[in-house]
C-alpha cells in the first residue's frame, strides 16, 4: 500500500507542476491575444488613404524598349515571340 501511496503522491505532484505550467501558458496567451486585438483595432481605425495602392506595371512582354539604333521595339519581337495584333 505504501508503494501505491508514493506513486499517487508523485503523480499528484506532477499534476500540480503541470497545472502551474498551464497557468503560465494561459497568461502568456492572454497577453498575446490582447496585443493582437490592439493591433487589429489600430489597423481598422487607420484611414484608408494612409495605405496607397501599389502601382501596377505593364507586363514585360508588352513593354517597349529602345534598340541600339534609337527606335522603340516591342519586347516580344526582340525575344522572338510573335507580336500581338
């Protein structure tokens, strides 16, 4: 019976340790949650004009480039691809 009692006490001690660890993790998660919520609120409340839309560039195949002779050539022709009509 004494061996069983020691095993139960060891298990109880281990469970108590795990409870302490879990409580620490729970507190850390509360802090992370609060931080994420404050970040989300700050992003929602910022004016949309503060985030300019990215400039769109032309696809490479449709860009014009200057040739060695000073005239503009279509990139697709220089790459040997058929030109678009």
